[in-house]
């Protein structure tokens, strides 16, 4: 019944605020996707480079193409497990390692979910006029990352944790749930991008850990 519920949310939002809400929703969506891209294209490769001391981008783009693309359309980390397992085999990784890390990652991956929780919560705080200091924002990032662990296995799980993160700033649950409704409206793109980054990161960090272990043993 989800499509009917989302259609109802869109109808209610347009009837109350007019068509200009799509401009605001578009800006929020671009912010979410932009933050996920920075996380995936900058910080994830940086972690891999610090461990492997070599260019991580060939591996990253292989994971994004072979894993992220399919995950974008399925919007399910669990459905992408066979694709990730095949990719790990193609990369020549240790089967005893990736046979555990890939299914586990499909459930507990925090990569895109943590971004969604943090950005949506800060957006709500900004909307209601709550001042957020830099230390508070950093603490929110940590709380969101820990809270995101496990939400990858639930459809829309990251959005359902937004009220928890908003409570960190004393924002009432009924206000935070309005942000969840907005999240479901833009979720067609947001959840697809989040799943793509989540699933591709499973293979990327599995490969990074495997290569690092080989490098350590051969040193």
C-alpha cells in the first residue's frame, strides 16, 4: 500500500503549500545526494588509501559500477548480496572472509543511512529555528552513525530514526515525523542512492580489508 500512502502525502503537501514545495524538496534531495557522494567519493577512498597506500579509485569505480548500479534499481541491500558475492569472487578475495562480511554488511552498513539521518535531522533543526553548534553537530554524526547500524536491513529504516536524532535537540516527535513524511516523498531517489552507496561500500571495504591483510602478511 506504500504507493497510495506516498501519493496521499504528496497531495496533502501540494494542497497545503502549493507546487513550490517541489523546489524545496529538490534542494533537500540534492543536499542528501551531495553529502552521500562526498562520503563515497572522498572519505571512503581516503580510508582505503591510508591503509593500502595506493590509488583506491579503480577499486571504488568497479564497486560502484558492478554493485552500486544494480542496488540503485533494486533499492535492497539484501537483494544485492548475490551480485556482491560474485564481484568479490571476480576480485579474487578470500571466500571465507567475504562470505561473512557481505551478508553482514547488507544488514549493518551505515554508509548512506548515517548521512540521511544526520542531514534530515539538521534540516529539521534549521527549519524550526534550533541553533546547532559544531560540537553538537559532530555528536549528532556519531549518534546517527551508531543508530544507523542495522537500519540498512529495513526499508526506509534510516528515515524512521530521524525522530530519535531530532530528540537530541529537544525537537518534538510530531515535528520530526513531518520530516519523515517528506523523506518518504523524496525516497524514490534518496533511498535508491543510499542503497547504492551502502551496497557498493560493502564490497569496497571488504576488498580493502582483504588487501590490507595480504599486505600486512607479506610485509
